[in-house]
């Protein structure tokens, strides 16, 4: 099964459309969203083509193919308009002998780890910076941001096929980072 993993859309209709074009061209089975779907947040500038209602209309038809965790900008009001669950603080996925702990990053992160082993992966967004870093306690992976990247990183997403994670530029589809599980 192939997953497309994205984070921090922040209501950008432009980058949501780009992400969904990538989802289709990648022939991914599932879309894993790491939170901050509709609202841009008080610390961020408005993203390109900020239009939360358009994002809702694009994502709701895919409700059966989306797994999402709650971001710090996601609220109960957002859940009222989205047809897929967005309010879980985390999800867990098995990848061989590893556990992938999926969260947004504002509650569980490298400074506030969930129960993990050194083989496990902490996957979160929130920082808007793509990362793959190995620690003694776990591996930390972040796909970056779909709409508001930081630290000169590209607008990005990741794919995961059960063995390999690939970071890709959302504008070009070019791979710029790889991690083998």
C-alpha cells in the first residue's frame, strides 16, 4: 500500500490542489494528513489562495481514503464541515518491526516523546521543516509543509510504500530526500 503524507495545508486551495494532483499521479492508496487543514493560524501569513471552503470541497470526496490527526489549528468547528475524522491527537501504524507514531507535533514531539523504542519512528508536521533525524531513542521524520514551508524548504509532501519514505517538491515532483525503513 502506498501513502501520500502531507502536513500544514492551512486553507490553501492552491497547494491542496497541487497535493491532490500529486496524490493522483503517485497512485497512492491513502492520504495521511498531519494536521492544520483549514486555518492558517495567527503566526502565519495567509497562504497562497487561502480558501478553506474550497479545501473542504476538495478533501471531502476523498473521505474514505484519508487518515488525519489533529493539528494545533484544527478545531471542533472544522470537524463539523469535514467528512473525515480530524480530532485524534495521534495514530499508530506498523511498518515491519517498527511502529510509526503519527501526530501533528504540538503535543508529542522530540521534547515530549510518546512511548517508543529506538526502532520506532516519530512522524509529525507542525514545524513546516522537512526532517529525517536518527536519535538513540527513535527516528524523527517530518514531511515539511504543503503550503507554508519554513527555513527555505520547498512546498513538499512525502510518499511511503512500506519500505521507503521519499520527500518530494510539490511543484516539480522531484525527490530531494529519501529514508529506507
